[in-house]
């Protein structure tokens, strides 16, 4: 077997210990005592009896050159199945905006039946303390995994630069990835929060023996240069196991990289828990970087089939049978999945299209029987602009329709089954990292190798 150069146990970026202080700086999950952040800054999540969610999140940032600092994060919500936000306002009257129906964290309450949306939608000015030199901000949040960044100005707010929290650097960046936002978790409080706020299914598995391992590798790509992947090996991975492992290949969306699914999407945590609960068998996940190919789909398809998959099959104990391979992707990654499907519907046993399609390129064939021999899965978020929309260049029923609804209708027209004979899967969320973890969880638990 090839020597692995960079690997870490699949752990969260921030502490997740069920004690009074739950998140602190960059402490890891196995630490029982959070680090002191009084001078270092960072993000702290604390149990708070006076908080309507049960938890208060506090941010502290130091920068002696800053004149203004903002916090930007996924601290917005919407009411479940609100028609005003469906498909980013597909049903709205002219002149109205779906943004008018989004709810900020300050207005959150348990009885509103709210769901997370817009992982970058909330922006607020932080307060400056001239005595300590600290920029601070606090707010109450319900359970979930949150992404955030600081927007820093040195010219009195004329311009801003995005800054990763220096005390909460994304752990995967140590492997070579380039994630640009920090992350923290907030626990679920069943007394103060609604069932919608229980996101414990994407937190790290409690038992260390249930956690897989994340590896970064470089492989020779279609361009002649080495390209990165992040590869998840399930807990107890055995390179000599008689039965080779099945593999799920995952693509990010526009502007993403190979770390998106495992960092922003918590894919390893999700699959760790599903595997431990017996809802899926142990399998390998491989996340690629397609941004480096400038989204040239022909190059990407060539790279996946003739470079990436042969590399994985040569270096890991994986099955080479098509029915044991799956490919899934979000947004532009869904379009990549769609291209793979249209070109060769039997190369993978499973195709997962999350928030997007290329329905306008559907091939005209006399015989679509090959499409009945694979498993297609279609899903999107309720507020997702890729589910259905009338305002973007790939509008529903337009000449370049890239919507999930559009593809579903085409498959229905041709009698091609998807989602085990059911309708498309719609989860509560938008075109963001509150949606895609839910979709991955459903895909794995209901469809993959079932």
C-alpha cells in the first residue's frame, strides 16, 4: 500500500464537549477543558440560562490596524415551507423579495418553526473596546453547525477584506486545503429549542472508535500535474479486507475545493454516525477539486474516469465494479454528475444530483433502457435557487434549464425512475451548507447501496 503522508482522525474544527463552555478557539474534541480565550480571541459557545436558545455565542477578534470589523455568518432562518422563499421567491409578486421573509438570529423563537438558511447571510458590526483592543459580538443561536468569517476594514469602512478567525483556523487547511471560513457547533437543547434545531446527526461521533480518518493525497491528473483529493476511510478500515469497500465520489460547487464536503459539509461526521447506527455499511468517500479544471466538463469527466478512479483503485482496497461506485455533487458538482450520467449511465451504480442539473443537454435517444439500470437521486433545498426559479439565467423551463424540478420533469416524461420511484427530495434550506449535509444524510441512509 502507498504510504500516507497526511492524515488525521476525523474530528471537528472546534471543541464539542458537553460542559459549560463548549467551543473555544481551536480546541479539539478530546479536550475536556477548553482553552483560555481571554487574550487570544476566538469563538466561545456557552450554556446560558437567560438565553432563549440555551446557548450564547461570543466572538472576539484582535487587529490593531482595523478601523471596522464585521461578523458574517449563517445566522438567519425562515419559516418552514414559507411560499415566499420557495426557489428564492419563485411565487412572489413583482417587486417583492424573498429576503423580506428571512429572520435574523435576534428574532429567533422556538414557536416559529424556523429552519437555517443562508450560511453567509448575516452581517453585523462588531463593537470595539479601546481598553482591551478587542472587537466583540455576541448572539444566541439554536443547535447546528455554523460557518463564519470576519470582514475587516483598515480605511474606515471604505473597503473590507474577508479574514478567517486566526484562533479558529479550519483544521483541513493543515492538510493543504484552502477553506476560507471558520466553523463552530451549537448543541441542541430540547427544552428551549424545537425539533428542527436538533443537528446532533452531524456532530462528531461520541465514541472515538466510530470515527473514520481523513487523508489528503495528490494524484496525477488529466492536466499532467498533480491534483489534490481528500479521502475518508471508515472506522476500522482494513486494507486487506476480503470484500473491497464501495466508494462514493463527491464534487463541490463553484469556487470550492476538495475540503468542502468534509469541512463545511461535515460528511465524515454524518457517515460515521450512520455507520455506527447500522444505517449504512462502511464505505470510502473521495472528494475532488474540480475548480482547478476551470469547470471544463470534458476535462473533468476524463480526469474522473481515467486518472482519479484508477489512482484510488490502485492505492486503496476498493471495488472496481460499477455497482459499487457512486458519484454525487452539489450545484456545479450536480452538473458534473449530470454530465457523467448523460455520457455513460452505467459507469456508476448511483448518481446523486444535489441542487442542480443540465437538463437542457439531455440526450435524444431511441432507447433509454440503460437509465433504468442505475440509481438516480435528485434533491434540493426549499429556498434553493436551483430547485426552481424564474430570475436566473438557468430559469425553470428556459433554454438552459439547470433546475432540479426541470430534470425531474424530463425523467418523468421519459419514464425513467429516480429516488426509488418517489418524487424529488426537498429539505428545508437554501443553496448552502445547511442544505447539502441534510441531502447527503438522506442519500446515504435511503438510497446508497440499498
